């Protein structure tokens, strides 16, 4: 399995995904999505990371949670 990407919270707003398409979240929406991911079960966090292929803003949020929870799937 691929390793989680490690990004800072600041990279969420105004960054682009790996495919090159612009993907941005303003600070309020980034905080809302971060909170939603933080409240998911361990299994759901891993599922979100896998569904995104480990790329993009949501994958970065999931990877951050995986690191905080010491999840290594």
C-alpha cells in the first residue's frame, strides 16, 4: 500500500491536486472538511484515503488523520 502523503494544514487552501486541475477550499470549508474527516472511524479514514488514490486535498486530510491515529493499512 502507498504511504500517506504528509501535508500541512496550510497547504489545503489554495493548492492544486496531483492531476493539475485547480482544487481549492477557502479556510472555512477546509476547516469543515477537516472536522468531518477527524470524526470518522479509523476504517472510514482509511477508506477515504484509498478511494482518493492517495492524491488530492481530501487524501491529504485523511493522511493527516492516519498519521495522528498511527494507522498503517
